[in-house]
């Protein structure tokens, strides 16, 4: 069993910053990739950023240049540094994890609210 727990969400004013964290635990072996996604009610979950086990990153167009994804492999942690936040960044943010063999897991999400 794999558990993913997000933290760091909250309320911030536009232009501010937040740092999200995702803690992975359980039967974690051969992680191939981890990522952040976000979702607002009535819309599909969208890509924020991903990072492979080799350190290759990919970002959604709307966050490029403002958000930075990183991993601490020794601690099984992943982070999302969010700068220059905009009201349209308001969403529930989820972390995900892929293991070798295409096993896929999601966290429970953390709310990020950006006020104008």
C-alpha cells in the first residue's frame, strides 16, 4: 500500500507564495515519476508539474516560470514552490506517484486559495 499526503495549502494574496509538500510512504519501490495536478469544481484535473526519477521536469503552460517542482528522494518527499500566485491558481492540488509496473497513486489533495 502507498500513501501520499499533501500539505502546505492555504489562503494567500495574489502575488504571494506557497510551498506545497507531498510525503510518500508505504511500499515505495522503483518510483518512476511524481507530479502535481490541480482541479477546480466542474473542471477536469489539469497538469501542474511532473518530475521523473531522472530529474526531468515538465510544467503546465499556465505555471511555467512561476512554479518549481522538486524532490528529495532520500526523504520520499516532493515539493511545489509556487510564486507570483494568481486568483486563477485557486484549486485543490493533488500529488501523484507512478511506480514501475504502472501502479498509480493519488493523494487526498490540499486546497490553495488565492485572493485578489
